[in-house]
């Protein structure tokens, strides 16, 4: 199979830098990949499995529960806590921040969250 990709000259005024030729190659490669995806009826899950570590795969398969710390792993500090106690709490939980807690040291209320919602990583 032979494919002819027409190229009169590079966009570079000296006709040296491969500007136009690389754009044509990218357009051709992207077009071929889309045609193959359609021909194979590739599903979103199959597509995600081809990109497991990259940004595309993470957008498709990573959920909030995959990155969320449990409540017991969060440093909880009250406004009336002594600074050294706050620093110890933050350090012990490996965090530089923490949600506040009431002055009576009660735990935070449970918060319902859609843990199956996809996470958008940008």
C-alpha cells in the first residue's frame, strides 16, 4: 500500500524546518487511528485500557474514591487548638492542611459524595 501525502514545500521561509510535513503526518496518523477505532467498534473501556497511565486513561477510569483520603486519614484541628498540637496533627497525617473541627472536638459530619464520579485531571 502506498499513500501519497502532497507537500509542495515547508512553511519555513527557508524551506528547512519540518513544519508542514510534520503537520501532514500527524493529520494522516490521527485520521488512520480514528478509522481503525470505528472499524473495530472500539469501546470506551477498551480505549481507556490502551491509555492506562496517561491523562486520557485517567480521565476515563479514575474515580474520586481512588484519590480520596478517608476521614480518619485527615488531620482534624479546632480553632482553639494550640499551634504545636496543630503542627503535630498535620505532620502525623502527612498533610499541609486539614478541615476544621468544632471547638468541642467532635468529628466532622458524614458527607455523601458520588464516589463513582470520574475525576477530571488537568
